[in-house]
């Protein structure tokens, strides 16, 4: 599907950090997708690439895929990692946390509640900072997702990704990354749960450069019709527990079930960043169907993050 590039044929990232999707230039984004294929197909070529390098992994939120794939990525590249769980900046200022960690390790990976925490770490750290999830962006997820779509389709430009549900951090990163790669992106949300206007406008500007179409609406059926990929996420993320009951009511018409999937192309794939609340945003039948690519996405978090670490370090 994807032709591997020669080993080491990739640029070093120009930006010092990966705090948001646009920290990668378009050239770097395409190179990272190519490198992900190379790393996935030939892991032995990179097994000592980060020997003697260490990562600080900071987690304000519980994590399965993000934590384990970053730990494994560093280890499988020959390095190692240390993990800290709990509030960042609770016991001491974030600027002090950053200036401790950059004396001990070569990269800081943080999964936080607030984007401000990521930005503050990057401001004060002398080593690269990677956004492993914030309230505004989930850029590492988007990298794995677009790689997964390319694996399944062989190309990206002109495809249609339909996102159904909350206009959240995952939707923001997907919208921006799809627009840059020429993937048509359509999102359907209940009223009041739309993605932030400034991010939609930013994505529209990017889409104008690549010829991609971007639509934001409230009709799930129209949004999914003719899609190559149908994507959803949980209706209430961590930190939104008090809203969960109301969200279940508001989002019920946006459940991805077999009837909704039937409106997409016959060979469309189903995507979800996981964990999935089966019976809420998606039915068990869709997750377990032959169209489901959710575990391909989960696997590809490992490979895409390896590629990112290689390009940063």
C-alpha cells in the first residue's frame, strides 16, 4: 500500500516542539507518514536509533494507548523512559518542572487537561515537548489516524472522512491534518457542541490551499453519506463527567450504528481513537465489524510516535 522510503531519508523537525498539529510543516508531515511506514515495516533498522536517550512521560489523565505506545516507542528505538502521574504544576510551578526534566531527559511527553500546560512546558524546557493530548488538540492521534487511512486506501487526497459526535480535541486535530493533506473532512455535531470557530476557520484556510472540502453541520446522515471513513469519539471526555447525562441525550441521534455506516461507501472504514463506550457513541456490532479499523489505529500510534521521536531527536 505505502512504499517505504530509504532508511534515514527524513528531515529533522524545524520546530523545537510538537505542541499542536501545525508544528509540523507540510513537508515534514508527509515525510513523517513515509517514515512511519518504514519504521513499521523495518523496525530492526531503528532498534538502536535512540540509544542513550530518555523520555519523561507526564500524565494528568489515565492512559492505555498513549502511555504504553510512547513507552514502547522509546524502548524499541533503544532508549528508555520515566513516568510521572498526577497534576503537572501542582506541587511546584510548571516552569520548574520543565527545568528539572530537561536536565535529566531528552524529551518531555505530556498528556494534560489544558493546552496551557503544554505551552508552558514548551516555553521553559530546553528539550522538545510533545503534546500527547490536551483539551484543544490530539496531534499524535491524528498522525496515526491519517497513516491508518493511507494504509487502507493507498492514497489520501480526495478521500472523505466523516466525523460524527463532539467537536473536541480529536476532531480539531483531524480537521487540520485532513485539510493539509487534501482529505475532505465533514463533521456533524449536535447544536452547541461544534468545534471552535477559530479552528474551523484555520482549517478552511488550509483546505483552500489543497483543494480539500470542509463542512461542519448538524445532520449526521448527510455528513456520513459517501464517506471513505466514519469516525467518532466518546460523548463525554475525562473532565466532563458532570455533563455526561445531558450529553447522552443530546448525542443519541449521532450514534454510529449499522444503519448510519450503510450510508458511507461500501468499503468505508470505521475509526475511533478508543476507549469506546459501546452502546453509546458506537454500537458493538460496528466496532466488531469487518469495516472497523480501530485496532489498526491503536497499533499505528506506536509506529507514528516512533517516527515523530526520530524526527525530533
